[in-house]
């Protein structure tokens, strides 16, 4: 299928270094056999993409269902790829990496400066890419569109082995309950497991939202947490200290990033977005500008208005602010420099999705998508008005001193400027 539907092979492989050319040749091979140190090695496949004199080749290893990728196997494929002069090793499984560019398997020997890269694609990411290509971008060739539709239909079937992220793991219940009792310890493996799964959930939420809107939604971390180990330590500390688990999703062309925070002690999930206020309007007009764009927001959604140099915001629900726009003005009626729109919902307690009562994963996905649909997608960022062209003043009697037929007076005419 990848050798036929070029739109999908571009979406999947061009970010990994393969050619983006529409006329590139894509070749796929199933279970090729190699010999290495006297033993036979047989990866699941090879993909080679060629355009002109350049080609890009990758070994592919695939797991389905609950099967996990093994570091020893991937390391062997990496050695093989180096010997053969290939460009990459690609793994596909139901495991979701905690961050972009991070492989979910521990123990890989791959160096950061290696010529042979190791990439991971989850089945969820692959399905999301297929949906975006077919539904949102469109495939011009009818036969290719049909083939892609069949792939989507297959991957969405439970028997395919391509599963969604639907389980917070065996430690979820114990960590959830211990968090409420302040009984978590940094040394507990269960705490590390839930911290890792939180970032996997954020990546899954980004993929789900991206497939629904047809755009590339990304999880983003603060600069201080770009290193995976630092990020993991931060999340473990948050769990042990009773602080919310936090994350951020970036959606292209929106007013701001979606902030997500789940408080396991309070059993609440909060979604929020920060919005710069217009700088060319008065205090009340700034509030009016925002409220006009929140018509679809739940009346219990709250708005925080931050004045310049203010330590704390002025807070009101959307319903309160609609009744009186002064509800978002501080005691000094100072102009807000930014707003923060916040929605808080009950956290699902269940470990898995698809049960009678909403699971934790269900509740987070629903919170993100509802907040995006009701708030974020409806807000157009403020744009300052263009400056007006100022016409220089004309001294009284100047125009009468010249014959209009000899010296037409236009916008750029020097006769408007007596000092010339």
C-alpha cells in the first residue's frame, strides 16, 4: 500500500529524511533475509524511496497487540543497517513514545550523532496520518483513495492488533489512591510508570485531536524540560508533592497553546488557554472583545483577567461576565493585558477506556476536545489596525497661488509643501 499511495508515504517518511518528491519511487520488501556474524536476521520489511540519484532506505520492525519492542532486536537491526549502508531503522507498535523523537524502548545503543537513525511510529500515529491524508487533505487518484480507505478500515478493526492508547497500566489504581493520601514515594516504580504514561497520554491526545481537525498537533514541553530525564523527574516530583500533572498541546494557527493539568488529589482536570488582550481598546472593550468569541463556551467556564504588574487576576465565570462586563475589572479598573480562559471537569477514575463509567483517559481526551471545540477554535487573535496615512496640511491660499492646469496638486505633489 505504501508503494502505491504516495501521499501517505510522504506523510510518514519525509519527516524521517526521505524524499518529498511526488514522483519518487517507493519500493517495499517483506521479510528480507540477511546474515550477520554467522546468524540469519530477518526484519519485517524494507522501504526504499528513490528520486533521481538519491535514495533513502530503512529497515522496518512491526509489533501488534500487546507485543513489546525489544532492545536487543532493535540494536541488531541497527548494526545491520550500518553494515548495509541503510539510513534508518523504523519500529511500529502500539507503544506511544513519551515525546517527539524519543524511542519508547530502553536500552538502545544508538548514539545521537549516528548516521543511522532509529525512529518509532505508533499505530495510533500511523492511523492518524492516514485519516488526515484521506479525509482532510484528500487523495486525487480514486483507486489510491479507495486503498487508503481500506487501510483505515482495517486498522480501526479490533482484530487488526492496532490498538488505541486505552490503559493507564496496572499501577494506576494504587497510584491514584495513594496520591489522595499523600503516600507516594519517588523510589516507587509505580510512580515512574504513571509519569511516563501521562506523557504518552498527552501524545495520544495530540494525535486524536490532530486527526479530527486535519492538522499537526504537537505536545510541547517547557525549555527546562526538553531533556526526557528532566521531564520525567519533574512529573515524578509533581506526583509525590501532590501537584497537578501538567502538559501543553500546540495547535497551528490558534490563539494560544492548550494547557492541561490533572490533579489526582482533587480528581479534577483543567484545560486553559492564555490570550493576549487588545492594546488599542479600553478596559471594558477588551472584555467585550473576548466575550463575543465565547458564545459556545459553557457558562461555568471562567475567565481570568491579568492587569499589568498585577500579582493576582480578576476572575469571573462567563455567565457573570456576560451579565456585567465590569466583573473582570480590578478595583483600579486597570486595562487587562492578557486573559486566561479556564475549564475544569471531573477526572475519570477508571484505568481503562470503554467502560460504563468514564475512565481517566476518556476524561482527559474529552476535556481537551471539548475545550478546543467550545473555546479555542472560536477565538481569533487580536490584530491591531493599520496606521492611517496622514495627509500634510495645506497652508491657506497656497493652492490658489498656482494654476492647477500647470501644477496639479496630488497627494505627493511638492506644491503642498511650501518649505520645499
